[in-house]
C-alpha cells in the first residue's frame, strides 16, 4: 500500500455538511473517526463521510425516516477498522464495530429508531462481489454508493477514486493503462439494472458516462491528477479548479 496524503481539508468540509443534518453531531463523528486509520489510502474516514453524504442525497420520498437514518449510519461505519489490505474479514470487523458502537451511542447520545437488521445487511454486503445475487434493497443501495459514489461526476471519480489504486500499491501507469481499463470493460459487460439500483441511478444519473470520459482523457493528465491526489491535501473544489479546463 502506497501512502497518500490525507485530505484533512476535505474531511472538514464533509463533517460540516453531514453535521448539518439532524442525524449526527460533530462529536459523534469524532467518535466514529477513531475506528478509521488515516494511513489507509482509500478505506478511511473520508471515504465513509463521502458515502454517508450520498445517502443524504437520496430521494427522501422513497424511504421512511428509520430507513434513511439506518442506511446513513451503516455508511458511516461500513469500513470501520478496515486494514487497507482488502481482507475478506474487513466488513465483518466493520459490522462488529458498528453494532457495538451504536449500542453505546444509544446510551451516550440518546439515538433511537435505528433498524439494526438493515444496518447489518447493508454493511456485510459491501464485501461480496456477486452484486447480481443481492435481493435486499438497502444492501444494494449501500453497495452501489460504496462503488459508484465516486462517479457522480468525472472529476469526483478522480478525486475520491484514485487513492484506491494506491492502496493496491499500483503505479500511476499500471492503473491508467491496465487495471482500470479492464475493470471498466468488466462493468460494461453487465446490464445497467444489475450495476445500479433504481434509487442510486436517480441520484447519480451520469455514473456510466464517466467511463467514456475516463477513456477519452489524455493519459498524462490522468497521471498528473493521480500524483496531485497522492501528494497534496487538496480539497475537491480546488482539484476541480485545477483540472476542469483540461478535461
């Protein structure tokens, strides 16, 4: 795993955004953050915050308050304790941390109205690759947001997604010319209904289009973007300002 500069500035932005909801406070977020390792390039607290922020964007008309609140906390905890080594046990560890922590939170912060069964299914299914076998609605949604949240916009994909490949200890060239190309071909072999749930397609309608954007972007620009992500504590808005004219 290659070390990537942690994005403290962007973390602060997402914390302020998420804390403005009625579900969580900054103090609670600090309690959750202690379960995440900042040295993990991708599966860190910034990633959890990003996924949780996308849960808040889901159409509230499709859910009741217990469902959206439970999915929100599942997102915040879904990679807690992650090793950064893609271990099959990571999500089981995350689930154990989530259930024990939420029991404490219910006493410490007077949090109620959480569906623990929903949380359990949503977290545990983020580890399984056979997406097309999923039947649980909320497990599908969190799985989709965990993978596809980075494709709401092309530059958003680059900003939040590139650290994953550093976590796999890959060079920029390996990622650009081999790994991601093959991954995209794999994804495009599926029907869209399998890849994206109805709820997530409503929130992220341009996800699949960003694959073509990636393939059409000059490799040297992509490599430069990756190095920026690796070496700088740059916010998403700063990243967009730097590269929007090049892509």
